[in-house]
């Protein structure tokens, strides 16, 4: 709380002569007077009048401009709400004045003409100049202000848009109209001046230059004036400048460089006059060295106006004799060079003229005032010389051209000059000489009215001479029809697309002698920059991450290459800046995906592009890196003990960077897309100890306490080597067939278990099935020696006869044996590569060598494991019992030496299992099976049993029987019906028969002999149409285009008393549908997809029989079942009946005791059961669906989620929900229009469509709240 005697404006109204002073203050727009309070006052009578001592008090900040200098604002007080005290005196007399004592003020200079510009980068930039001042002020009745302030400095500030920065020292504030300092008068101001005078000043300019190691030109001078209209000063300085004709000498007073040290700069004089912020004169003269001309030039630097304000101007004039530029293949002599232009922050562009001569075969020119341009950039310099009327070999007479000399600095500091001659040609004058007919029709070309830029360059030929390279380039808007088969949203974003043709000439003579009518011989490519698009929206695309922000330089090339002995055109794109594609494993999402691919090349599959440009394929090729996987971060409910071992396994994979080649195929067809990934490892071997992992796993599962401890540890070592070969992923499909898998993942590897090698082992997961198997496993037909002998153990005895486990085994024999095993593995890999590339007679010795190496590997691995096993128990028994244990082992080994070690044989034959796979179908689990084949390998050509090596055993294992299989080959044509051209343009028989398979085997589920046969009959569509007489006779039969017949006969032996007989059980399938048959064309209209064997009488009846199958067993379950598909239509579209029955499956039980609810209770399963009845405008239609339960592999992850969180929301249209479902759709009643007009409210109700689905997700959603409530009740 403070005392107040009123405000100062009220005080001035009451005192004599105060009203005049108050009027002056109010005229100056000092509206703050009513905020200044009188805190104390004392009055003194003086001879000259009256003196009033006053103590002022005000709150906050008071700011007022100086009359005549509005940009200068005086600020008193605090910036917050605090109070400020101020002491002053009012002298009242003939001339009344206000005196303010002990002032602490802030002077704020706020004008766009002057902005703070700190030289030190660490100083923050502010909006205006602000200075703190101390002293006294006297204000008279005319508001003329005299100040007595201590000298102050002005920090650096810029002058308008000139680029000049100045600072002032020892400044004084001149606000009086009576006296003007001489320095102010000398700069053109009179008594009216109000502003700041600096006795000393500093100029900062040209930050692109460096002097004495400090950026910018920094000069000191005297007297600078700052008024309301800006800054004024005058500066003239001269320095000594010394040079030797090519370099600036260090004896020069002001020497430095411009941009970099090779551009030496020495200054001689500066003359500058700035008046009211306008440079009247600003010229700096000196010399500048141009590095690639290796010469000094007279230089002028200054300021000049442009459209945006001011720019730094530079002019160069050749100071000495001619300068020689080495062009590699020739030279340029420069004389009388005179250029000028503008300096930017990073370089300059100068234009002018040049005299001299060019000697650059085939060019030999004298220059007289040729127009030139000199450009400097941070990484290069360019000298462009404009030429005219040239004769350029295959280009003929050229009216105008530009010779560009580009100079760059190599890593060693030496300059390198490259030369390019540039001109323009019309595309219409050039295109007929480029052999464009040899290009693929999809290759992009310039438009007919395009202008082409032609370049001639001189390049080192490696033999001391130079070849000439001729290039043509033209801008393209896009890649034309190269990828019109890709939907627009999936195309890359493009920029800087240029068509380029390149031809080479051996030397200048060959170039100049080429005729203007010759056809150019060279290669074509398109240069461009692209940004990757979004991946097609296909199942599994979420596993892929693509960097879509980076612009990538690419080159599209074309040509012809030989593949399998035939020439094929190709079109591919090389990528300079490899984009990254990151890929997660399905079911194991990681924050950092384990597979990273750098794409190097994109290839266009020209053969896959149809004439309608709606189909095509891109192949992306590159290199990849495989990273370790952390199962704990995969968000799956993996038990901790298992997660530890899985992490250990994946860490083993990640101990080294595994890499290789990668290929991504993108296929498009209409609105469909598919993505296929294949990554092939170079060297990716993982060595695991299975016993160590199993022991670790069991420990993590909390063994009983009595089994813990080192005493029970058995340190066995079975090496399990994994050689990663390939990972394949496919997402989506471009085929119309409904049975195409939309997602697939496959891991291919080679493995070695205790010396036994399995090649091509793979795990494959698709939307239809899971399968695992291997491509090759060779089982030697041999009886080997027992791998360990008494002699092997005797080598491990010490002097006392006891085994020395640590010294003689762990640190002696075992490392040597392990090294020998590792060497054998490497030799086997090398032999496998050699065998893969071998042909003819080279294969036999390599195969024999490979077999011998594998045999040795097995023996050594088995020896290591058995000795490890012996010592594992040896270490586990007590010290006192080890002697007895050793004696028993010695006795056992002596027996082995006398028996098994004496008997062995080797047939040199291998029983090779090939393409063995276990297959688990998700859609039909009863079709579980094992497939594969076997062959005897190793017969010598002269061996009488050699033909046995050509016999291939096809064997298989299904859920019902083990069988031998003979598969059919190509279709057998029936020539009597003739031939036709199929969609691929190839001749094909109109009727053909194919034997799919014939099997005989043992049905272990029924103890039966099984005979199975399957085949197919194919009829050309044209023949089926010709044989259908419905169009001519009014009724006809249309034969099926594709018919398949299969049957299986089980002969089960039955014994009744003394009578034995065979009970035959027959399964059969008749399938007359095409390979692609959707079952129904339109469920809304109940429109059949006509297929199979059809009876056709137009507008009367059309019946299509598609499929019938019967089996007495459903899998291994005795449950007769049949499956039926047919379509029938009676009448026409207005009056009649349509019935579509698609895959109608019924499973029956053989007795009341074998009924399984929802399976063998006789309730049918069907994909579509659609009915439509139409009569006199009335209609009823509906479509029912109750498909057989199917299991998708993707549902497994949802099950994991439910186990971890029973309340997890279920996707109502997801894989788990749709395992079991029932649906009614397109159900409605149709009324005649007349009835609807009579009863509109009835028509609205009855015409409403019904579409409802109940599935497993519906049931789970109903049970989850109940289970949650019961859980909460149980907790309470």
C-alpha cells in the first residue's frame, strides 16, 4: 500500500504556469500522465521563480516515443505489475522545465530499417534493439528534451535489406533542436536531427569470405548516425595488396579467400557511403584467384539493387596474360575474360564474354567475344561457353551449342575437369535413326513434338586416348504403358523422368566421319527418381514395411538376353539409392522386423503383360539382412521357460549377420494383386546343442528339488546344425479360382543331426494347409563299424591307467575331433555346390566323394557323442567309484571290438528319399497325408542291376492307408475329334484323357487292401457348344468341359465262423465342374453358375448335374456320407422356380449309439442352398449357407489371444469366428407393382432384404459376459 497525493496531470493543473507544460505533454500524446501518482512534494521559492521537488510513483511499464523519432521508444518502470519510484523537479518561471533525476531507462529502437543481427551465433536473435541507460533528462514546455546520459553502445544490427551489419560504440542521444554535432552535420543533417550518434563504428559484410580465419569482412571506422530514416555513414579505406601473378601473397594487408581456400581473395580499397539506409556508393576492389583457370583476376565487389532489394555483385576482369584450361582431350585458352553477376550464400553466377581458342578434337575454334557463364557451387565449378555454327559428325550442322567445362576437386586435392558439349534436336528428326522397333512396346518414348538435348562428352578409353560418347535425353511425364497394369494407387510417385540414348565412338575421327544418315548404334534407358508406393491391400501385407518418404534414383533399361538357349527381351530398373523393405514373421511381430531388404533392381516381366495392359509383373531384387528374433517381445502367450529357449535359439541365429539375395514379385491382373517374396541365404549356419536346450527347458519348468544340482547334470552334446536356405512368402492371388491360397509362408533349410544330413527341409503354412518335409535324404545301405573302439578310449588314459577327462579329452582329443567334423561339413558343402554345377561324367566321382565324406562325418559325430556320453556318467559317479565304472566300460568295449566291430559291409548304394512331405489340410482334415518318393542311387553303369536305379517309388501316407502310387503324365489326346487353338494360341486336342493316379496299398484303419483310381476327361468348349442341340431342336444336352472320376475300393477280410470272405466298400466321386466353378453366380438373384452335365430346354427346364460323391467312411469314422451339387431352373425369369444346391454334404451314423451331434446327425452342410419362386409378379427368394467347419491357421493366433485374455474382443468376421457359421442372405418377398400401389405399407415391409449371420464369434461374444460375471461372483 502506497500513499498518493493525486496524479501528476492534476498537479500541473493546480500550479502556476503548469497548464502550459501540461498542454505540451498532452500534445506529445503522453497519455500515461493519469497513471503517475504524486507520492510526495515540497515547494521552494527561488529568485527566478518556484521549484517544486516531487517524488513520483507509478505501476508497471511506461513507454513513450520520442517526437520526431517515433521508432525510438523510451521505457520506464518494470515489465511486471511492480511499482517504480522516480524523483524530479519542476522549475516554474519565465521558462518552465521538468527535470528528471537519476533516471534508469530502457531505450527501444524498433523499426524494420534496423534489425538486431548478432555476429556471434550463440547470441539469440530478438525483434528489436534494446539498451539500458542511466542519467538525467530536462524537458521544456516545447517538449524539447536535453539528456545527460552515460555513453552507451549499440549491438550489431542489419541495415534494411542490404546485407550490411553495423555496430556502434561511445554513442550519445541527440534529442535537442538547438545544437547539432559536427559529425551529424557532415553527413547531411541539420538542427532538426533527433537520433543517435556513434563516435566509433564496426562494419560486417560478405560472410562468404574469410579473413584471418574469421568469416566476413570486418572494418572499423568513425562516426555513424542513426535517425528515424535509418543509418548514415561514410567509409574509405585502402590496403596494400601484393601478388605474384597467380597467387595473393601473405604480405598483403587484407588477404583471405572467398567460399574456400582455393579462391584466394585480396582487397585493395573500399569506398562506401550509406545515407538514410540507402547505399549511395559501395565498392570494394581487389583481386580474386579462379582455381581451375589457375589465374588472378581483377575483382570488384559491391552492392546493387535488384527486384528483392540488394544483392552482392561481383565482377571479374582478366588481369594478366592468357589462361590455359586443361580439358584432358584438349585445351581452352582464355583471353580478355570479362564477367559480372551476383554472389549467393553458397556460390555465384557470372556472365560476360571471353576471347581465346578451343582445341578439342573435332573442335578447333577461335573465340572472339564469345558469351560465357561462370558458376560456382560448393562441390564444383562450371564454365559454359556459347558456340555457334558447328559441324558435329552424325549430328550434322549445329546452329547453336554450349561447351560446359565442369571442374571438381578430388579427394587428394587435385582438380579434375570434364567437358560436355550440349545442343538440341527435334525428336521427329531423330527418332527414325534410333532402332526403336527393337524396343518392347511397353518402353516409354518421348512425344512426337518433344525437343531432345544432345550431349557429346570426351571420356578416357583406358589406352591413353579418348572416346566420344553421344547422349540424347528428353523429358517424360511418366513411364507410359510400362506399368499401366498396376492400379494407379499402387504406382510409384515419379519425378525427373528422362529418356536417354547413348552411343559410343572410338575417337574423334570416328565421330566426325559418321554420316548424318547413319542409324545410331547404342543402348536406351530411362533415368528417373521415384518414391515407393503403398503395397497392395492383400492378406499378409501388414507384415511388410516400406520407406515411402525417400526419393530414389533409378535407371530403366531394356535389351535382349539368352535364357535357356532362346533370346528374350527384358526391361529392368536399377536403383542407385536402395530403398529398405522390412518384413516381420507371421505370428511373431517385432518392433524391429527381423528381415531387412535393400532393393537394387526392378525387373518388368514382359511376357506376363497382356495386350489389354491389365496384367503384368514386377520383380524387385536386392540384398537382405536377417536379424535375431526376440520371442518375449512378440506379444504371444509363450511360457517363460519356452521363451527363454526360443530366445536362445533365435539369438544363435543372430550371433552373426546373415545375409543373401532377395526377390519380391508383384503380380497384377485387373483389380487383383499378389506379392511373392523369396530370400536366399548366402551362408547362414546355426549350431545348436539339443541336450543343452532340453535341459534348460526342463529346468525352467520347475523340476523337483531332489533332481536339481550339479550332481545330476549330464553334459551330453548332440550337434544339430541348421543351414538356412530360403524364406518364401506369398500374399494374395491374381487367379479367379476359388481354391487359391491367399497367404503362404515357407522356411527352407538343410539340417545335420549327429552327422546325418537332411537337404531341403521346409515348413510351409498357407491358408489351406500346413506341410513339412524335405527334398532329399540319403540313407546309406550299409552296416557301419561300431564308431568307438577300445583303442579310442586307451588314448585317454594317464600314466596310472585312469581316464583323464579334462586334459586328454576336453583339451586334447575332443577339440581335434570337433575341428575334423567342422572341416568335413565345409568340404561337404563345397562338394554339393560342385555336384550341382557338374554335368556328364563329372557327376559320378563327385557323388562318390560326397558319399564318403558323409560317411566319415557320421562316424566322427557318432564317436564324439558316444565318448561324451561315457564321460557324462563318468563325471556323475563318485570319485571312488570311477575305477569300477571304467572297468565295466572296458569290458563292454572289448566285447564290441570282438563282435560288432568285426562285421560291416557297404553296398555303395544309397536309398534316397525325395520330396517327402507331411500335409495337414485345414479345409478337409480327413485328407491328412504323407507324400514322397524313393530311389536307389549308386549303381555303376555296367552293373546288371543298374536299371533298378531308374525305378522311382512313389509312396504316400494318408489318414487311412499307406500306398504306392503311379501318377499320370501328359493328357492323352483323342485325335478323332480334331484340334483347336486354346487361349494361349497353342494347338490342343478337343478331347483328351488324363490318368491322375493309380494307387494300391494297405488301409491300416480298416485292415483292408485298397485300390484307388482317378482320372479326368477334358472337352473343348467349342465342341461342347457344337454338340448342344438346344438352340436348333428346342432341347439338348450340353456335355461338361471338364469331368473327373475317382473311386477307391476297400477289400476288408471278414471271418464268420469257418467262412472267410472279402467285404468290398466302394468310395466314388464324379465331379463334372470346371477347374474354376464358384457354385453360384449371383446370390441376390439366385442365378446359377451353369456347369457340368446339362439338360437344356429353353424357357421350360435347365438342369445341371455337377458333382456326386459317396463314401462309407468319413475319415476313419464309419459314417456313410455323400456330397451333391446341382442346379435346376423351371420356367423363365417371370414365372418359374430356380434351385441352386452347391456342395450339399450329409454325414449319417450307422446306429443311434454312434450319433455325434452337429456332425453325424444327418443335418446337411452346404455352401449355398438358394431358392427362388416366381409367379405372376409374386416372388420368394432366399440363400442359405452352412459350410462344413474349417480351420484357418490364422485362427490359431486368436485362440492364443483368448487363452491369454478370455475377454479379448473377437473379430466377428475373422478366421476364428468363421470356423463355424450359418447364414441367411438375400431373403425377400416380391409383390406385383399393382399390389404395392394398393398396399404400400405392406410392400415396404415385405420387400426388405434379410441378411443375418450366426457364427462361432457370436457364441463367444454371448458367453464372455456370462463368464466374466461368474468370475467376479467367484472372487467375492
